[in-house]
C-alpha cells in the first residue's frame, strides 16, 4: 500500500472511532506488517496525520489519537470565473486542447501511476475582459473519475466540472514563480523567460490521484485569500 492509502485507512479508523480519542496506535512495525508495507511508508502516513492535527507522536511513548483534533483551516477549491467576476471584469473561457494520452514519465512518478497509464490532458485559457488572466494545464486520471471522459469542456473548464462532481479528501497546493516558456508566454501575452506566478494543485480521493493542474497567471496577478 502507498502512504496515501495507509493514511486514509488510519484516518477512517480515527473518524469511525475504531481507534478512540486518546488511544495508542499499534507500533509502526505492526502497522507495516498489517499493510504489507515498510516502516518508512507507515511513518510518512502517520507523520502527515500528526501535522494535520489528528495524532500526537512522542518518542518512546508512541503515537496517540488526539482527544481534541487541532482545528485546521478548511480549503475550498476556487473557481477562476468567480475570481474574475470579483474584480468586476467579464469572464471568458477558451478550450485549447483536449486529448487522451499516456502519462508522461514525470507525472507517473509524481502521482505513483503505472507506466503508460492513460490520462486526460486539457489545456485552456481564462480571460478577464478579453485580457489573458490564467493559462491552465491539467491532467486528470480517468481511473479515478471515469465519467470525465464523457464531459464536454467546450464551454466551461474542467475545474468547474471537478468541483461540482468529485469531492476530494486530500490536497497538495504549491505556489511558485516559473519562467514563462514560449507557449505560456504567448497565451499570457508576456515576454518569454519572464517569471510568472504559478500555482500547482493536486487532489486525491481516498488515496487515488484525481488531477494535477498547473495554473499560470498573467503578469500583475495578486493572490488574495481568506481563511
């Protein structure tokens, strides 16, 4: 089992009170044997649950279910149309590419996919008052959401569809500045090589990867969030 699978099983047991508040979990060695995994994999799963406020880990004292889980900030996946509307601008969407292809090696490694697994690849543009706002490059795993292969993205983007149809149980979000390659530069009307604000978002559903999206924003973009 992957660490995400183990993490979900442990979380389910906590939430279903199989492991009650303040109870000790089995040792990492015992869990590794139960899940046919390694201690390193189990350790990562438990470490993340501790970081998320479900477990308390003390050296020599073991891992204990917290009596009162630490409150975490809840995250809702934003819709770019709402973000643009919030600025007072008009929203426009354009589909650039939709294709089913073998997952590139870097994506297979990142999401722990079997070599050559088919994924849905989508590229699209979002405009504010007809000015470039966001260039979206997305990979969706049909094994996790097979109905997406029948979805029509000619009029609205994949994020709208995913938010409405597919819940997520885990999310990884990264922000960075990346140099605009030729494609990104052309879509965002920016000089090639210039840094652009970029967000990378990965979601999972009960341990299975759903989608990885890279979102490139036009120069001058400012991120504002409320928690």
